[in-house]
């Protein structure tokens, strides 16, 4: 007698696999976020330092990352 497929069981297995993969991905992202948050010299700190250096030099950083001299205020 030929094999009779159990579609409901197969679908449940795919759903369990998908959920497990999703949870694993979320845990990995959380671990990466935690590592980046606790890392010395994180990007936020580096951006703040770069911004402070530009301000002290009298320069202004545009949104596109280019630098220009601050305008004189009257």
C-alpha cells in the first residue's frame, strides 16, 4: 500500500520550524544589541565625539556627512 501523506502534520512541522528559527534570530539580534551597547567606543559615543570636534573647529556637518564652515551670526 502506498504512503498516504499527512498534510496537517507536515504543516504543523513547518510552523514549528519557522517559529523556532524566528526565536533564534530574535535571540541573536538581542545578543548583538547587548554586545554593541556594552562595547567601549560604541557608534553613539564615536558620533558624539566627532560632532564635538567639528563644533570646536567651527565646522558643521550636514545630513549627507559633508562638512562646511559655520555661518557668522549677526
